C-alpha cells in the first residue's frame, strides 16, 4: 500500500486577517476601496463623521492657542509699550480655545445630519439580517 504524502495547513483567523490586509495593498485602487461588507461601511461612515468634527475642533483650538501665545509674548516681551494690546490678543486667544468644543459639537451635528440617511439605511439592512 502506497502512502500519499500531502501537505495540509489551515490558517487561523488572525493570520487570515493579516493575509487579507497584505492582499488589499496589491489590489487595484477601485477593488481595495470597496468595503468588504455593510457593517464595515457603517463603521467607516461613523468614523468619518467623528474624525471631521475632531479635525475642525483641533484646528480652531490650535489657532486659539497660537493667538493666546502671541498675546502672552506681547505682554512679557514688550512690557510697557504693548502690554494692553497683549492682554486683548490673549483674551481673543482664550475665546478661540474655548470655541473648540462648541465647534466640535456643531460640526458633529452637521456631519451626522449629512450622513444620517445612509447610516440609517445601512443599519436597517443589517438589523434585518
């Protein structure tokens, strides 16, 4: 009786995910950009909405921080001549810093309203399955 030698190997889920991620790097752009399933697309939409709001609030907060720093510099470096202007500029910077959270909330609300129809349609499809 002749024994046939065969090589068999099964991948684990973790290895399969790694293989898929490497494979996506080599696929043409339009194939790699398609979401694998509806749940992944739902997660991507939700993440995009939150990321947009976060980016805008960081931009506003950074600008406010730079204006505040300019005001501090005016107060500390030009103690006599630009002291009052430095205080005014510093207060404007504080307003910019304080505006970061309201900007986040406003942009988040706007982006959620924009993405709501698609997100709700995907969620409805997923809940039926």
